[in-house]
């Protein structure tokens, strides 16, 4: 009504609800073009996969604004790159997407990507468009336009974190290690969630202990030719990256020593790299 009331009738029910001034609704960038923006067209499945492979590594610490989202930028060779880190692990994925890429990296917020992921699930096999501007990004599907503001701040130089070379690599089946970690992590310390991985020729022993509950260990077969090595990791950090890979995939864990970062890759997806810092256990 002119007085600002909304009347709703449903069967025998009547509602009279006060409305707000439409002028107070935030202005949305509804134009098809954005000054200085870059339009990226890609398959919904590709963007959905890139989100799945990085979003879990975003920091949940609200005081670290520059780590509270996923970096998106153009990478070497014209790829579209997404990177996420919380300071303890880092996930980086590259995909070949035709067309222009952002000249400067932008940080897309975690909550915005969670909602965008839901929209991409509905699109299934269709294409979507990302319009990236200075302060916001718009995801356009065939039926919905979704806007989210970008995170302000500088993303850390992730290239310094990724080791240039590793001393030895252990090759294993993704399902074997994932299942073992899920079992033995039940007895890991609730505070650190730490597990030990002991590597030796043909064998990996994963173990965890908790003085209040007990201990557990499990062996899996691996391909490894380096010197025996024991290194500790947060079990959740390993479980999450293994879950992001396809079932049955052959994986590699690159290690340097007991205190150096581990590098997890899949043999069928060399453009997806995961770096995880070790723990002292």
C-alpha cells in the first residue's frame, strides 16, 4: 500500500507486514559491462572443480583478512589459477581457460565462493561467465547473476612456499592412505590432530597416539626408494586434500626432511599442487 504496508492473504490467514524503503536497498552493478573489468567464460564444471580443490585450504581466522578467500589470477602459459592458504597448507590449481585473465590477482571471499559453488552445481554441464572488476565479481549462469565483493588486501607470495625440488617421492593409492588416515586419526590428539608417517622402501606406516585414549597404526604399500624418514602432519590437512582427488588415483608425496614441507600431487592432475607444513610430534 502507499503507507508502506504489505497485505498477504493465504486461505483463512491474513498478514499485514511493514515494509522498508526500497531506496535503502543496496545498488547492484546490473550493467553488462564493468569499467576495467575482465569477462572470463568457462565451463561450470571447471570452475566448480577449481573451487573444490582450493576452498578447504582458506583460513577461517577472521583477523587474517588477506587469507580469508581464494586468490584468482592468470598464471604462466595463459592458465586461470586459483590459490588458497591458511599459513599451514597451500592449495594451487591451474586450468586452461580461453580468453582474458585478470592482470592483477583478486581475492574472492570464502562465503561468496560457498554460495557460488551451489549455483554451479545447478548449472551442471553448461557454461558460466565471471565478470571480475576492481571491487566485486559477478558470476552469471543462464538463470542467475550472483555478486560478491572482493577481499581487500595483498595475498602473500605463495611461490616462495612451494619447494623447487624434493629429496624423495612416495607413490601410493589415494584410497589406501585416505582410509588409513580416517581410521588412525580417531586416536590422534584432539588438539593437534597429528599423525606420523614413516616412509621406507615399499612401505608407509601411519600412526597416532593419545595418552588418554591409546594409539593406532596401519601400514600401506607404497613405491619409495629414498632413505627411511619419519615426518608428522595434521591428519585433517591430508584427509581434505586426498578427498579432493578422484577415487583410485595414484598420488605422490614429495618430502625433503623431517622439518621441510610435504608436496602432494596426483599423477593424473599435475596442475594441482598441495603443500603442507610438517608438525613436531
